[in-house]
C-alpha cells in the first residue's frame, strides 16, 4: 500500500510538467505537418448556390508578381499551395504588392449537366484572371478587374462573374484564379448554377433598385424641406445621404456599371473619397442637430479635432500606406458622436434619442461588414451582406423623422410663447375695460351731483327771491352765501371740465391701443363693396390722376368703384397701386390684416394672423411680409409722423412694383 501511495503522490507532483510536455509535442507535430490540400467542390442540382469556403481552395502568394501558370502548376510550386481552413488566418491578401494564386477543384455531381458560374464578391480587386482547363488539355484565361473598363468583364454584372465551361464525360477540373490589387481584398466567392443565376441576380437588382429609390425619395423630400424652412440640419442631412449613396454605389459596383463604366480611376477615387465624405457630412449633421457648440462646447471642440485627425489619417492611408484597415479610424469619431448624443439627450434634448437609435442599428450591421473585411466566416448570406443597406435606409428615415420632431418642438415652443403673450394682452385689455367702466361710474356720480346741486341752487334762489323784500337785514349774509355758491359752482364746473378732458383722453388712448377683433372690424367694413368704396374715397380724395397719361378727368367704369380715363380709356380699379392689388383672398380680411400689423407695429406673428383670419400659413406669411415691407418704407418716408393713421400704409406706391416683379408671391397667396 505504501509504494502505491508514493507513486501516486509523485505522479500528482509531476502531472503539470507532463501535460506541458504533451502540449509541446502536439504543437511541434502540427508545425511539422505539411499543409493539407483543398477539398473537391462537388456541384449538384440540389445545391444551386455554394459558398467557396476556405477548405475548398488553397492559396499561393507570389511576391515577385512574375510567376506564369506553367510554373504555378509545376510540382515545385504546387506543393506551396496551402489552405486557410483551420489555420485561423483570414481569407484576405494582406500584402497588396504581391500576387495571389487561388486553386480549387470542381467535380460534376450526379444529375443533369448544367452551366456553373463563379462570382467574386469584392468589386475592388484590381485584376482578376481565371484560368480554365480545356477539353483537349491546356488552359484558357479570362481577365477582368477594377483597373479595367467595365466592358472588359465577361458578364455585364456588378460583381466579377466567370463562367465555368462543362465538358462531356469530364471528371474533376482544377481552376486557377490570379488576383492582383493595390489594396487589400478578400477571397469571398460563390459558385452558382446557371438555372438559378438569372432569378437570383434579378432579385438583387430589384432590391438594390428599391434601396436607391428610397434613398432618392428621402433625399429629394428633405431637400425641399431645406428650401422651404432654410434650416441647415436639412442641408447637412442631404449631403450625408448623398455621401452614403455614393459609398454604396462604390461598394456594390452599381456605380461602376451604370454611372462611370469607362472610368476605373474615378471608380477607385470614389471608393477612397466616399467614406471620408461620409464621416465629414455625418459629423457636421450630428453636431448641428445636437447643438453641441452651445450645449457641449468642450466636447464639440474635441469632436472637431478627432474628426479632422481621422480624415487626415484616412487620406494618408489611402494615398501611401494602402493598409486596408482604415475602417478602424472611424471608431473613435463615431464613438465620440454617439457619446455626445447621449450627453445631449440626458440634458433634455428629446430628439437626440432618435440619433442614438439610428446609430445603434448601423453599429449592429457594421459587425458583419467588419467580419467580411477581416475575412471571417461569420454568417455570410444575403441578409448579412445587405444588412448595412437596410440599416442605412432605416437610419436615414429615423434621422429625417428626428429633424421633423425637432422642428415641431421648436414651433410648439414658439406657439406656447405666443399664447402666453396673448393671455397677457387680454389681461391688459380687461384692465383697461375695467378702468373705462370705473370712469363711466364716476361720470354718472358727477352728473347726479350736478343735478342735485342745480336743484338745490334753484330752490335756494327762489327762497331768497321771495324773502328778498321781507328780509332786508340778511342781505349781507345772502350776498356772502351767493359768493360761496358761486365759488363752489366754479369749482364744480372746473371739475367737470377736468373730468371731461380725462374721459376724452381715455377714449382716445383706448382707440389707439384697442385691438378690434374681426367681428367689430366687419361691422365697419361688412363686405367687398364697403372696402372698395373706402379705398376709392381714400385713393382719390385729392382728385383723379390717370396713371397712364396723367389726365385729371374720369368717369365710372363697369367694375364697382373703378375709374375710366376720358382721354386714354385706361380703367383703374380701387385696389390698383395699393397693398391690396392682386390680393387672392377676401379684401375684408386683407384690410383687417393691414390694420392688425399697423396697430402692433409689425410685431404680430404670421401664424396667429393665419389663425385669426382662417388662412393658410404660407398665404398669411407672404402677405405679412408685403405689409411689413410697406411699413418699413413708410417709417423711412420724409413725411412720416409717429402715431399716424394706418391708411397711409394702404396707399404704398411701391406695392404695385413688387407685385409685378414677384408674381410668384401673389400666386402663392
């Protein structure tokens, strides 16, 4: 029993060293194991589309860029091909200066023979040459690439598509693919059956067409909003959507296929410049939308420096380094912008939550893009390949809604402020009405006192007249009483005059300060004829003067209150030469709008004016701008007097010229 315990204790102490020795032997054995050959890809009708995994091809790096196919097929180089499956290496070429050879073998399966096609997903490969075996021996080659015009491609498709010819009774066929590019590219490829290729490609084009249609609709819609509202965030949003569309046109190959097929150099420039433009436009949009310059000035300064530095490094990498890992430089600026959105949202800017949501969706879809850039086999299917397109569409829709929500909140704040001001004005008008009522009560008391005093004086006078003959001794006292009464009467008369003057001043002040509502104003000018009659009397109060020939005699025309020149027969309506010329809404409302803007010295909101007159906001705003311009010109006139009547504005001589030069304003009204 004791020896067994001793051996067990010794084994327990030596077990860690034995385990380490065993792992080391396994590692050396793995290093000594020659690279495994690629598996043969079997084509069957049951699998019309097969992804070219790392185990189905082997890679040879040619650093000299001079190896021909004859040497690549020789035994000396054939043993140098190595598969990437199980090695942990990504399926990318990390040395842009080298040429990479890919070898894969395809064997037809059971079932009817059909055509097969090889699709390369990376549209930025500079030169791609496929060497295909011939039936009688030897190889032919098909060459294309991003450095060549689009017409050189064997198939008119956005990606590189090669046909794999079939030979009757042939066995496995080995193909060689030569890839050469000045930037890191990936080896992602798919083998398609000819029967399912056309429907699949058609579906992709339909989906991409829908994607770009949605992008175009959002772009045009927000561009019109920018022209109408003059808000800079809408312009930055449009530029951001344009940059994103340019990036996607470069990444999916549709831009090279349809927009610049004869410009491979321009296609490369777009692929380099589009991500930089996307970063610049999005950072400017986010900073303007979040108002970081006023809400977070230090963080805004940091974002500007980080974005500028990232753009400089991206340009440097694209021009000189060609590392292909420039997408890592986007993490810091986008992370800072996301943090700024979170800070601003915590401070109370509610629309910032939409920016957080949109960027979270894009970040989730970028996981698949980064995996493909690194060559990782991570859910490579149609949903993950186009997940960034879906995320971008959802993002621009959310950001557009966020802009609308922000503008709406600003308008709601403005309307609430205007409502508070209106309540204050109503309270002030109520106080004035109470004051006037008090003055009326004082006037009634004064009239009653005067009546009583007059009756008392008359009665006293009769008594004195009757007693005048009989009471001679009280003559002096009566005279003194009459003197006192005379003084009292004079004081009362002076009080009456002062009160009358105060009441008159209060009436004039109320007439100047009171804001007539539309009902009271309609009682003064009940219909169109009353308004035209008032304009005609106001316009020709100093006599008629023809606007064409200067003649001073006229007669009535067919139109109500119009004048016809007796010399040149020119007909001039009552509204010609006034602010109401070519007015497209009721003239009573127009007169009331001029009265309101003049009474408030132009400080009357167009939105409130539209509500009071029941007009469209655009019509109210356009007419208000016209009246405000007339008020400004009147205030600069030499004969302008402070507090003058509002009728001077109606006869503004410049209004007709503005209407003739800007007919679009009147038509819009």
